[in-house]
């Protein structure tokens, strides 16, 4: 939540974060397993992959915080 507090976001069924270039990332907690689903949308596959990969790294870092 702190990571996206200055961005436009929706908090329905997870966290969807919107970016100025029209891309977005949606992080959805799994209801049955201890994991998140990360969906990214962008104008290009490369941008979407970079956005999803960035959030994958963040989720892992958040998980490993003391």
C-alpha cells in the first residue's frame, strides 16, 4: 500500500495501480494459497513484462522483510 500511495489506484479484489503512460499493474492475493497473482497491461509486451517483473521483485522483498 505504501508503495502506491501517491499513484492512482483501485482497491477492489486486490491493488490495481495506474501509470501516466496508460499502463497498469494488478496484484491479486490468492484466496487459497499464500501468493499473489500479478497482471500487467501496457502498450508493448516489453513494458508489461518489465512492470510485472518489477512487482514480482517487490512482492518477494516485502515477503522477506522482518
